[in-house]
């Protein structure tokens, strides 16, 4: 069976050689995060920090640092949970193979939370200032909870069945927060907590929030699962953990069915009420796109209680330019829920939110192209229907670039082989027809490439049919570039990176006019995609560099240009190469970078006799 507590998980990892202890004092200000990043990059073990400077609680990180370790944590239930997902997709399978259904019954029972009157989390109380003051990046606005499980209920339908358990970042202090009285609650506009907050405002009742930290690792993974609205993450946590989630529900307003809800086996629980009349600056925070999310007004939680177990451990992670530990979350989520996508969006066979591009900026998809089967497939039809459906699905709606191809053109194409996917698309794409924009729409709150907070554009590139061209692998000798552009480099077959001048909004239009004119007189038939960047050598150095720079630093409607561009019946296209302006713009957020002095201190821990010797 699964772990009953975080301590059980830590002990199991230590027993199996998958966790190390650092006994010397570690500073939660930058040092712990730098240790975590270095060990994660080295694919090292989980890390237990026995002595945390200025805090009585130990910390642990990198629990989910590799896909193999994440599978190990859920080894007792993962196969059964995947079977349960398959049965949900195809209920007839249960009739054909009833023994498979019987094997899933314990998990079905585990999906029902167990309400108890007390639990370990009620053993002790603290204040916010007692908690580890974890700061991950030099420009962060204060300490944050980086692995929170934020629990809310729907004012229209109170109770756990319609609750939401999400991972929304929590700022513990700094800015204008009153120490020990207020903390920041940051959530993105599409999340379930937003629906609950809106319902509480509409009904004029207090919006109660409980923040669980630690506890069984299944709760942490459940908080990041992209479950359909109305499906309980608590039920999923029970199935993944192999045991019912234990909850304590304390009614505080019987007339309006309002309650303080605690996870009985969590290490910490912070409870409170969102102040309906206050928004305070939250941030900055080094985020998963590899940039800082900047200061913006967000809801304020008025803290009522801070509970903790007597043996409490503070778990944390660090986010930044991918890949980071949250990459493992994405991989295990795909293993569990990947088969569900074709049952939700008919005609879709596979999707891949590309981690190296920050997950949301780039979504790859393979669909079907079955419309008018008696005609040659030369223009996307069903693929566009599938693309629109994908952009209406939960977190997939945050996709900024959606690249979709037809399975019929290559039934063996692996969507996780990114170079092969780009090659397949670029061999077939017709820029006069296959580029479809959505302008002035919502965008990921954390993506600053758009026109404002939550505002930007999307593009669907759908390619289908026979091969149209060959793809170049060396810089064409005929290439001519205007002044300010140079250092051409090959990123992938058919993709050319050019180093451009520093972005200037005033000069941009004239610069790209000159660039397009020059490229029109160069033989670029084998290079259908050109990216303009600040450092072409860096971008061409690795696939991850190309993906990160190209798709996190561009807003499709504003930054896509093309040689021989035209607009016909409000459709944009181009006759020559498509150009993406992926330079840093004045309105972009700063890149996250570690503190050099802290980095040197952590390197010293890898010296002979140090706790990280042999790992880094």
C-alpha cells in the first residue's frame, strides 16, 4: 500500500539508497534551492536537510526528481490506476475481462475520503514566521511555498465531491503582507480555485481556503493533475496512494455550510479566508518558464491557523527554466492520463506539451484527416476541427503554438521525438494556407511575451499531405542578410537561426521589411522556418535552447512574419519562409539566474568529504 505520511516516504527512499541527508546547516535563502537544482541536474537522489538556518523544521526536496523515482513512489498502485483509466475509456472491457475490474475495486474504494475527528496535523500549532523562509531566486519577492496543496470548495455545491485541490503558489511574507496575518495567493485565471472564488463572491459568503503542505506524496501529485472540472483530486489522491485520504472537517458556519478542512496526515496546514476587499502586490517569483513572473495584485489570505505534525518536514521544489523537477510530474501525468485524450477529443491520437518550451507555449498533436476520403489530402480540414477542440480543453487551452499533423501521413511518427515531429511538419507545411491565428485572446498568466497580463495570441499550424520540399542542413551559400542581421546557424533540418539587432519597437517594422526583402533573393526553399534571436549560437547549440528561446520569447500574432506575406479574406499567409521574432522584447520579464556566490558555496559541498561528493 501507499505511504501514510511524508516521513514514511522519506524513510523508504533512504532505505533504498534514493535519499541523502545533509547534516550541516543549510540556508533556506537561495542555498537550499541551489543545492536542489544542482542535484536534480545531476539526476541525483532526494535530499533531506536536517538543519535549516533560522527554522526548527527540517526540509526535503527532489522527491520526484526522476521519472524512475516517481514511479517507485507509486509502484503499488500505478498499474492498477492505469487500468482504471482504461476501463473508464472503454467500459466494455470490464465485461470482456471482469477480473481486471475486480482488481480495481480497492482503488475505487480508496477514492472515497475518510472523515475523522482528529489526526497528527492537529498535534501542534505555529505561526507563519516559524516556517522555512525558502527563497529560490535572487529577485524573488519573499519566501514561497513551492509544493502547496490548496483546498477550496464550491459555494454552490459545498463538500469534497466538488472541491478543488490545486498547486497555486503561496507567498508567505514580503511586499505589503502583514507578517503572520496575511499571505499571498496567486492563481491563474483558468484554474478551479478561480471558479470557486467567483461563486463565493457571487453568493456574498467568505471564501475559505486550506493549504496543505507535505503528507502522503499522492496528495502532492494529485494537486497538479489536470482533472476535469468537478472531478475530485482527493479521489485521485486516494487511488494513487492506495488508501483513503483522511480529512478533518470543522464546521465554522452551519447556516452556510462553511467549514475549515484539514488533511489529517499533512505535515502542515494553513487555514484562512480570502479578504474580499484587498488585492496586494505578489511576486516577483522565478517561474517554470525560466523567467520571473513580475509583481501584480493578487488575492490575500487572512491567516487563521497554522497546524503541524510533531515530526513535520517541509517539502519543497524549485521551478525555473526547464527541465526541473516538475518535468517528472508532467511525464507521470502523461503515463496515467495520456490514453484519455483520444476519448475526450475525437480524432486526436496523441498530444505532447513540450516541457523544454515551458509546457504551455508549445503543444504538439497528431490527429486524423478523414474528411472527404476520396480526395487527396492536400489541405487540413479535420485537423483544424481537432485543433479547436484541443484549445478548449482545460490546461491545453493555454497552448500558444499548436502544431498538428495527420497520422495518416506517417502512422509511425512518435510525438515525443521532437526533431522527427518538426521534420514531418516542415516537409509538408504550406505557409500560404496552414497558419491560423487567434488574436487578442487569453494567455498563460506566467507568460510575458503577450500584450499584457493574461493577454496575447495563439497560432495553429496544421500540416497534411505529401512532402513538398527537402530540408537543408547547412547554411545556403546564397544567403544574403541586411545590416544588423548575421551569424546564421542551423537549429534543426529546415530551421535557420539568425542573430538580429537588439529589439527596438520603433525600428522593428523597417528592419523586418529589409530582412524579408533580402531573404526573398536568397535560395531558402529548404529552410521553411527562420527564427530571429539575440544569440544564434546559443539557440543552435541544443534542441532545448531552440525550443526555450523560440516559444517563450514570441507572441504569435505580433512576432510571426513571412517572406512574401499577404492577407486574403482576413487569412494571413506567406509564399516564402515563415519568420519568428524570438528576441527579448522590452516588456519581457527577466531571465532567472542563480547568485554566483551561493553557487560557489554549493560547489564546495561537492569536494571530497562534503555531503554532495560523488553526486555533483
